[in-house]
C-alpha cells in the first residue's frame, strides 16, 4: 500500500490573481485526458471555476479539487484563489497539500499576492516548483522573472529550461536536464515534438546547464562530488539532486511556458512527478492528545486520522472535504469528531472533480476526498478512529477586517437570513456573524470588500433572499502607548453567602515587538513572590485581563500590544476564589487602561496600482487624498507600477474611482500590511464599537 502511495501527488496551484493558474489547471486536465475540451476563463467554461459568481467575475473565489492521472501517478490538484480577500481559502488548502506549483507572470514577475502565498507555503513547509507563465506576451522575460524570485522571495531558483523564441515567437523550451528541445507545433495534448538543441541556442544551453550544475553542486554533496571530477554532473544525479533540494526546501526548480497556448504543460507534469513529494515522502503527521504530542505515520494500516479542510453545502447534501493522513476509512465506518466529541457514521465517500463527484468504497492515507453524512464537522475538525483519538493542528483563521450590516428586505425573512448566514460561516470560517447589541442589526465581517460582496451575493442566489447591505466598516484596534505602574485593585463582595475577595497590583506597559502587525499580542507574567497569590489565582487574573482586552477605553475596540505584570496581591482565607480573582483582573485592567495613554490603530494595506504613464499624476493625487504613502514606483512597457500603504477605510469604492481616472485601463491589488496609528484629526471621526456587554 505504501508503494501505491508513492504514485500519488497532492498538489496546489498558487498564484497572484490573473497569473494564469486556472488556465494552467484546465490545460493540465486536458493534457492528462481528464477533460476532452479546453475550458476558458473568459468564456466561463472552466472546470474548477464552476460557481456562477466565479464565471461572472472571471476570477477564482473558491478552492476547487480535481483529479487526473499522468505517467501512472494520480494527481489530486487544488486550484486556489489568487485574490487577497480569499487568502484564508488558500491557507486551508495548503494545510492539507504535500506540494505546490507557484505560477508567475513572465512580464510582472513576483507580484504582491504571489509573494503572500509563497510565505504561506513557507509557514506550512510545502515544497514547491515555479512555473513562469505567459512567455508569449510582449515584454515577457524569463531571466527578469527569475531575478524577482531571488530578490523578493529569497528563493534559490534552479532554472531547468531555456525558452526557444521570444514573446510572440515563443515556440518551445530546451530541457537543460536531458539537453533536448521540446517544440509545440500543433493543437492538443501530446502535440509537442522532441528533438536536438537548435544550433543557434547550443552554446547558451550548455552555458546554462553548467550554471545549473554549479548551483546544484553548491547545495548537494553527491552532485558536488561528481562536479569536482571535472566531467560535470550526470543527468541522473542532477535529477535526483533537484528532487532532494525541492523536498528540503533548499532550492526551487523553475520551468516556463505559455499555458493558454498549451506550451510547457507536459514538462511541468513530468516535473511534478519527478520532484514533488508523495504522501509517503512527508513526515508522520503530528497531533496532540491531553497535551502530549503524538505522531501517526502515513500508513493505510495505521489508526485512522483525517483533517476536514472545507465544508460545502450542495443540492445533494453537506459535503466535508478531508485529507486522510493515516489509516483507511470505508463507507459506513464510525469516526470520532474531535471538535464535537461525537461519533458519526460515514454515509458516502466521493472523489471530487470540481462540482462533479464519483463514489468510491474507501479512502486511505494520502487521499483527498469528500464524505457525506457528517453533521457537526467544521473546517479544521479532526476525524479519527474512535478507539485511538488524536487532534491535528487546524488551519489558522485570520481575524476579519471589514464589516457590513445586513438585513432582509422583508421582515418575514429574518429567520431564513439567519440560517443562510450560519451556513455561510460553516463553509467559510474567515466570515463571522454577530448581532449588534445596540442596534439589533446583524453584522457580517470578512477579509475585504470583495469577500463580503461575494458572501452577500451567495445569500441572494443560493437562498433566494433579497437583503439590504450597509456601508462597510473596518475593524479598529486600541493599544497602549504609555502605561501605568502599581495600579492597585481590591475586589470585595458580600451578599449573605460566601463572599468574594481578591487584591491585585498590576503594571501595564506596551508589549515589546511590532504590535502594529495586527496580532493580538498580549503578554502576561507574574512577579509575585512568597506565594502571596497562589498559581491557580494567577491564571484567573490572566483570564480576567484577557476578558478586559475585548473593549478598550477609547471606543470599545479590542486592545492589542499590551504587557501586564502581576506584581503583588493578597488573598482571604475563606472568601478568595478563582472567580473573584478573574473579576479583579478584568476590572483592574480596565481601570489601568483608562489611566494609560492609549491610541487607536487602523488596518492598513499595501496597494500596488498599475496605470498608464499619462495617468500617474491623477492617481498619485488620489492616493494622497486617501492618506496613502507612496513607497515605490517603477515603469515598464508604457505603464507605471505604484506601491503605496493606504488605510483600508479609505479604499472603499477605489476600484470604480480608479477606472474613471484611467479610462478603465488601471488595475490594483492589495495585501494586508498590519495596523498603524490613526491620526488625531481622523480618530475623532471613527465610530465607536458596539458594546459587547
């Protein structure tokens, strides 16, 4: 069974929006025979962008899983979104993948979101190869794109191909590992011709092969040994070394092509099989149970363990997409849901092909499948054998930064709207829904304006509801600039029965590090000596302080970037309890925050704007009016690329404004850049957060 696992590749396609990853996915499905007609993004006929909104907007919104077979290997492929608003969808996919192909535009090189997904892959330890796409476009240059990988990503690119022809004349590549030419001359899968390296490129090809050998020899001891003999590195050793370096994350194999014209797809599939890991190549999955770390090998015979990474509501029922890390599960088996603690039965097991499904009898270690029958599973839930529990690390969920109020147009639809929103949150954990206690409005929060637009439109289409949407609001934070020392608080309560007594002394100061990063960095420590406050009460004080961070003194926004030190305290022999000290911690920190100097923080984003040269002046003026700070400007092929940091609150409606200023020729992308202090004149206009009670 482990031999069979070596013929599986769990692969993600990652890229900046419009780099061509969905087109590449379609060409992979066509080249492998999984489809018999090429799907096109502009025609709305792609397999993976099957949702009506994806076809209407021409972008990938939801990660879609498909499968195909190449050279005797089954490839489970997930096409991921490229827009920053859906980066959590990418993170959930990366959590369950073994490898990735990162697609780059040969003209633009590394773009903001391609850098973001690269960093996500770094955090998850996912080996990857790079595909430089669109080499047939005007201004395309492989060497420039590769240089941007080295400079912006800190990667060690190992370029294994040399383009044949430039821009519109691009017709093929030289394979530098096997020293052969591959030319795409016709239409359809397998239409390329293999031949000798063209005479005009022979010297350049051998020079680049030598550079590749040198780069590999610097990183791989076996290749170095062969290289030092003076005869160079053999093809077999070079290929083996490239695989080792890819799996270890020490180098990145770089291929190139033009997916829209079917150029370069087959060699990319060969590279996926040759260099990216199978489930048998990855380390045993690690989980926890009762605080102890446990490992479970990728073995079909081991106790069952799987992670749910996506939940979908379909016309035929609720699908839970999962990655099986260990063991085997069959139709009808009972599994333990570690999120709810309940045992549930697997109704059906499905191989997923975007919006189509094929039923199978079982799923084993290394498989990515969907199951029917799980009522309580959520994204991030661990499923395991009832007699051998384990909790796998779930994907992280980013805090939402934009909110809108939503309400049904008809009062009779209130309950239907609540049900629809609850289902949305089940499918997308980066969305949250709450009720504003002051206004009674339902507030939907997400990762950006587009994210919320898509969510609301899904409610309208899938549930047939007409809803009204308020103006977007961003998520502000508060932080301490100058704290207080020795704040004393006594909590004493007598109400006839057992009393409550807690005495605490706190120091409050800004936390070290970059609290502007947006992380909820709260540091708590105890400096109490002599056992004046027992350890269980210290933990209660910390819990109370965390409670107090939910509302800051300026406007009721969450507080971040704070260090609290418990320096002293006192207890009562009868009336002290964990409840009393938790209450004291909460009220003491609230009082300390009111006595501190606190400032307001707002979310900011890095905006990359691409505009014609003649529109630069107007765009710069508009960015300045939006409190933007321009950090860079480059020019290429008659267009200017401007980079600026802009408060998120100032970007609502920017897309239509930019189109108007540039006659529809300007585009922009964003990525989160953390939090920054709100200027004094602006902070007075920031609405206060609703009380959380």
